[in-house]
C-alpha cells in the first residue's frame, strides 16, 4: 500500500470541509476523485500532498507517517516522493522546458548532469524532447502540460497528485494526457490520484471515488 489516510478532518473557520475521510491506495493504481465543487476533493489532495495539514487524522505515504516529520523534513519528503500536476501548469516563464523539469532534481541535491540526463529522457518519453530548449511561452497548452508531467516524474516519486490536469486542455490534448497517465502506470508502475470533472478520465480509471459534503462514497 502506497497511501493510507484515516479519519482526516479539516475545518476552515466555521466551515467543516473534510468530515472523517479514510482512503487507501495501492502502488500502480490510477484513482480518480470526483464530486461537485465544494465537496472537499482539492482539500483532500492538498493534505495528501502535505501542502496542507489536517486538523486530525492519520496519514502515511510510502511507509512514512507524515505527522512525525518537522517542516524541513516534510519539505524534503514532499520533493522526493510526491509529484504534482495542476490545471495550470505552473511552469516558470523565465526557464526553458529542460530547466523547469530539472528544478525538483536540483532541489533534491542530485548532480546537475544526472538530473539533466533524466530530464531529457523524460521529455523524450513524453514526446516533447524537441521542445527542451523552449520557454513556456513558445509551447502549446498540451506541450506545457506534458512538461509539467515530466517535472512531476523527475525524482521518481511514490505518487503523482493531479488536480484537474486536463481542465485547461481541448478534448484531443485531454485524451492524449489521459493516455499518458495510463502509459506511465503500465510502464513505470506509477501511482496517480486525480481530482477531475472529466467523466471520460473517471470512467477509465482503476477506481473512482465519489466525494460529497466532505465524505467519501466509493
């Protein structure tokens, strides 16, 4: 099991967002989380990704109990073990595609040559190696999102968390991105948790989790 979350609660002010969510995910699973806006999907994803902390509950990822880590160790753990793909790619505009993909590897302290070699291999695998020296402004939306997937993969993460990853893409690029996730699952045993409103992606996932009013209904 790559992820175990038990009785996760989260409140913002007077608003209770998560009301005791429990979830287990196995290595190599593609899990979609669906539900109406305000159901708690993105909040749960941010807590799993250690970008936010639960008010109470237990969270273990890749064998590490996350509540036992201080802020610096948690930051290091996040960089090495969790890849993120967002609706808006969050590529840094002043850097090339290759540099954007390499940044998490540099942060992890890996040697520059090794990081850039892996970054180029990933860009090749994702079909955008010919765009390596281009800055984001010179890339299409589909290319930018593939660059962001390569960036998420650079440190061989235990899990990739994606929040509406195809929400900003046309139907052809969205379908291509979805196929890419399953190719990575099949070839690399990569695990994905994906918050999505895309019914096609949810229908082809290994498992779809429905959230409503801060609770899970599988």
